[in-house]
C-alpha cells in the first residue's frame, strides 16, 4: 500500500511540475554591457527578469534589458498581444512612434521585432525608447526589451539589439 501511495505521489509531482514548465529563451548579452540580473519576479501569469549594468542602479542605468514570459499565452495571436501592448504604451507616453523592423514569414515561428520611441512619459519628465522582440513559444509569449533613456534610438543600438534578439534560442 505504501508503495502505491509513493508511486501516486511521484506521478502527481511529475505531472504538476511538467504543467508548470515555461518556454525558456537564451539570449547572449554582449560582454561590453556587463549586465547583471537586478530584478526577478514570477507568479502564475508571468515571469520577469530585468538586467542592468553591474555598476549601475535603478536611478542611473544607461540600459535595461527585460525578458518577460507571459505564461500560457501562445494560443493568443501575436498581433493581439502587440496591439494591446501598443495601446498601453500610448496611454503612458507622449508622441509614441512604433517602427516595425521585421516579423516572421508564413510557416515560421511567430515573432515581431520593432521599436517604440516617445518624447516623454505623461506622468514624469523622463523618457525611454525600446527595441522589442515578441516571440511565440510552444506555451508562452516571450517579450524581450532593450531600453535606453533617449527619445530616439541610435541606429547602431537598434541594429545591435535586433541581431542579438534574432539570434536568441529556445532552450529545451
């Protein structure tokens, strides 16, 4: 009887843990930024990892990289996720400009690479512009963001982070 209970317990844990797995994306950050994990949060709906340079803090960072995993969102069309995110950004900033860089071709894994630039936040005088990479995994939608505190993104920054994001790989 104890053996049956142990076996039942093992399979319960196995199925619970496999149901909790999320898609994982490996991004190779350039060494020149000396990025450190500065914030990590996770709940049932999402996981957020934020990286800033090792000698900087939340008040003075020169660049922030965010990886947001939206759990179990793969069934939602990526266009819907994009439109919702754009609407949220429009509510928070002045003069939002969205520029598409690339997206998947028919039959490829769904992704969308674009920039968002703005003059300023509506609730304070600061600004931040970003390179975004939305990627649909098997179960989740992953959003990668490279952001700097500028109204306009330098072309070199956009090119560099576009290549970095597009080279990222799912980890099985």
